C-alpha cells in the first residue's frame, strides 16, 4: 500500500482559522500523505494563527490573503498559486462559510435580504468562483472538496439561512461535477457532524447539539476531527477516482436516523 498517496501533488486550502478548524484536520492528513500545501485566509483577524499553523509544514509554505467576496482577490490568489506551484494544482479545499449573526437568531422567516445575500455569496457562490480559477491549473485532473452540513437537507434550529446556503452549495457540487468531469476533475462535499470550531460556536445551542448527536447517532459518539481528515484524504486521492458530485456524510451515522 502506498503510504504517501498524495506525493507530488499540490493542494490549496481555503478556510483555516485555528487548530480546531475542519480545514486544519484535512490539511494535516494531506501533508502526512505527501501533498505540498498552500493556504488562503480571510483577513488580518486570523492571519497570525494561519501563519503559525502553516509554519509547521515549513517556512516556505505559501500563504495568500483572500476575501472570497472579491473577484479581484480570488484572481490575485490564483495568479500567485500559478507561480508558486509552477502552473499545476491537484487539490482544492473549500471550507468557507459565513452568515451575519442577525440571520442565525430568531425565526428564519425574518432573515434580512442582505444577510441572505451575504450568506449565499460567501458560503455557496465562492465555491463556483474558486473552481473556475482552479480548473485551468488541474491539467492532469484533480479533486475539489467542500464542506457541508446536515442542515442543508433537514431543519436544524438556529442554523436558519446557513442551511439554505448549504443546500445551494450541495447543488453547486453536482453542477460543477457535471461541468468539470470531462477534465477529470472531481467535485465532492463532506457533510460533517458537529465539530467544536470557531464558526460552530456562533450557532445558538451548539453545546446541546453536541450532546444530542452523542446520544442519538448509531455510534453513540461525536466524530473526531482526524476522521474528517481521513475522509478528505479519500476524496483527494486516487482511491476516489470514480466518485464525483457526491455528499459524503461523516457524522457517526446521524444522517440515517429518523428518530
């Protein structure tokens, strides 16, 4: 068995904020599997954290500031990636989501128009924008992976507009998979169970959600971040060359339960 299934491959990671980030768990798995990594981050608020984490892979690890709501930022980031990776990208991780706090409180019916727009722009459209820039660099095919959640298909109280944005994201995965399939580029999503990330702590009642999952999943536990790393490695590697347009649930089986 190949112990370095991603040896010689270049991977670009969007969405690391700190060591609890899902993107960090996946990035570590990719690095251990031999991939060369680069990171894009949003804003000065997380810059120092990302620099420290990226530094564990070596001082030469590329870092790019990028606001995914700005096309010029995205274009500039991929121009730098083209230079740093000599025009070849194999793997892209999109672990980016955001909704204003006023859209995550109260009733979904009261979602402000602008908050709805922002949530969809950051959480769903950004995948399309990143894929459009990444595809020309995936000259030997590649893998694009995004992160979703069960709230895309079922009502999760307090998730509100993020559930609707994640539904748009999952539909985008299917349409992108169709568009990019002839280029041997696979597009998939991982639907993760609740993980104690910076973003998750912004959801009201998140602690109760963790307890509920632990009591009701078939495995009677919450998932470990390393298990998301394993799923990300599967989708990035040649083990998944016939898998595209899919949503892979990594949630200890919660998705199958009716009660």
